[in-house]
C-alpha cells in the first residue's frame, strides 16, 4: 500500500508543480517571456557564433513559443493531477487494475520529461545554444525538472503485483 500511495503522491506533486509553473507564467508573463525571447533571439550567445542563423527575432514567434510552453505546463499538470487521482482511487484494487490506472499518470510524467528534456535541453540548450548565455541559461533548472519527472515516471511505471501487497497496510 505504501508504494501505491507513494506513486499517487509523487505524481500529484509533479502535477501541482506543472500547474503552479504554468499559472505563474500566466500571472507573471513578462519574467519568463524575457527568457524565451532572449533564447530564441540568441542575442546573448557567443559573439560570431556560427549557428546564429538559427536565431528567431520575431516577437510573434516568441509569444507563440511561450504560449506553447505554458499550455504544455498546464497539460502536464492536469494529466498528472488526474493520474494521481486515478492511482489513489485504485490503490486497494488488484495489481492488474492498479497497473491499468497508471495511464494518465504515465502520460503526464512522460510529457513533463519531454517538455523539460526535449523542449529546454535539446531545443533551447543545443539548437538555440542557450548554454552559451551567462544570463539566460536555464539548463540546470531544466535538467532538475526533467530528472524529477523521469525518476517519478520510472517509479510509477514499475509493475505492481499482488504479492506482499497487504504487508504494508
């Protein structure tokens, strides 16, 4: 029971994180919009960077990218919170049914991992060379977020069995 409750609580924590980040980005739009704007513009990368052709200076693209990020954060949050609810509701069911209840949690956690790993580390960090900026480098934070989602995803994805299930009540 403790493992199942832990899976629900960790998934809920990830969901609340996603929702909080998304809502914060709406309420304080300008703070992280500046981050997106500078990363996409590549205006703080090394001078003479051979990859500056990748820069996108268009404000409408910056707003569209930021809207996509916010929508993704909110979707991750909603999927994880709903997934946590399903895990909690299924906690006393046989293992097969509990495993079947993991769908939304798995989708939300995987989406969170993709957002921070692919979106921030691959696209922001490498494609737009965010790692070169001393001011607008969000790679450390993105790695922490991706790692957190990834670790919870691995834990939640572990197959639950009925063997020994009642020992921890």
